[in-house]
C-alpha cells in the first residue's frame, strides 16, 4: 500500500493581499497532486485546512474542484478532514468541503470509513471550548478502534493542537489510545520528522506554503510525505515542493543597514538562480531614527523594489524600540490569566447569543491578520448580526 499525506494547503490565501500569493498556494497544491499521480499512490489523505477560509470565493472553490478532479481522473481517492480554517461555523453552516464530496472527495468529520480493507478515521478540528465541553477526544477515538474488529491497518487523521508544539495543547499520550497504525496530524505548519507513539507512526507534514513569519517554519522545508506500508512496516519519504515561493529574512540593525542591504541583494541573486519566482523579503527587529518610508527609499536605490521581477513583497516586522518596551510593560500588567469563557458567560445570559460570540471569536482566531478578518466581515455581515 502506498499513499500521500498532504496538509494545510490553505487554498485561496491572498497573503499580503496579493493575487500572486494565492496563486502560489494553488501551485504547490497542484504539484502535490502531481506527485501523487506520478507515484501511482493508492489514495491521498489531507489533514485539514484544505481552504484558507470557510467562505472561499467561487474562483477558489473551482480550483479545489479542479484539484479533486485531477485525482479522480487518475483513480486516486482523496480522504480529508476539516481544519480550523475551513470547518464552517457550528451554529449556522457547514464546511465548504461538502461541495467537494459531489466531485469524489471523501469527507470525514467524525467517523470511520473502510477502503480496500483499510480503516481511515478522522475528526474535524475541535476548538478548546468544544473539547472542554466533551472533556476528551479519547472516547471518540476508542469507538473508532472498536469498529476495526479484524485489526486491519488503521489510519487516524487529526487537526488539533498537541504538546509540545502548542504549549496549552492536548497530550498525545493521554488523548490517543494505542491501536492505530498511522496518525496523520495537521494544524502545525512546520514539518516534523515522523516519530513513534506506542506502536504507531505519527506524521506532521507541515503546510505546503509559507503562511506566517515564524523562525521554526522559516528553517524547515515545505513538502508532503509519501508513505509505503508493507505487512505493518511503514516507510516514509519527505518530498519537497519545488514550486513554493522563496522567502528570505534578515535581522535589522540601523547601524549596519548598508551591510544588510548588500547581504539582501546577494541572497536575492543566489535564490533567483534556482527559482523562477520573485522573492519575499522579511526585515525583523527594531528601528529608532529611520521610518518605513526611509527604508523603502534606501532599498529602492539599491534595486530592492517590491512588485519587481526579483522581489514580490517586502515584509517589515519592525517596531520602534519604545513601542516594544511599552508592549512589554502592558503585558506585565495583564499577565494574570483570564478565563474568557467564564467572563463571557457572566456577561451574556442568552445561550444563542453566547454561541454566536464564540463563533465570531473562533473565526477571528483562525485568521492570520486583522485585515483578513476585516475582509471576512465585509463579505459576511451575518457575523455582526444578533
């Protein structure tokens, strides 16, 4: 048996508000589908965040259908679960992934499917509030194992926060019972080398494209896992995606800015030798005397211009030193842990309204930036309706 494990493709993500970035997310997803077809896999599993939002545009939905149809034309089944980005809200709507079911995708939200003698189980993303209400996901997973009475090869798909990758997350040893053969997990955007949990192989492929600045994510490759199973023995191969957008980042210091500019130019030239895509440059750190306008002018004079052949976007993660200190002071004053759910219950008596507020908060938390959330509110005024 041979299958491909993909996760966190975030189809339709217009990062930095750019159409080029949305196209990047499609390009690498399409490349992953091509890898599945070239390797003649038996099936593909996708462990959440197929789409970047639960309200993808018509154009993005058509892209998703096209990708599913490519697999279907190659007689390769696709099994997927909803992630936190594309699961749909819990009160009024369903995941947009239901649309893909009509085109051959096998959507698993809280169930087990049997395919060619293999058991494939999964649950959609559950928020911390939802898990707190049910207590644990372990009883759900135990019921999945009970359905596999013959002890067949059993795959579990999850899209959850687990310790140590998420400090306040779930514990794998506590939540996942022994009995599964393969646990594929999404949500973490960094690829983690597969490891053993009890008698099971746990795999985190990471996102297929760079989604948000993170030192850990920056330093690991983007790709998918090709899994081969023979008589219970599992072999895995991480295949890097070649169509991803190149990202480079630099620590910023005003006193050494000329040297930094020189290094940026050299790194851009180096990256462009192996990639046909323009680079995204990130500058991180603090500024004192210069403004962002000053930085743009200096970079431009040195040929580092965004929306050019060599540079798609310049991402400034810079703050005035006094602003950073103010944030630190504010944090020290508000470091006392607050039970948000308890406070909301005290403020809101109506259960329907409380659920509505939870939904809005959950949606806001799934967004990468305030601009993403603003755009969602503009397109979906229902979130502000009571």
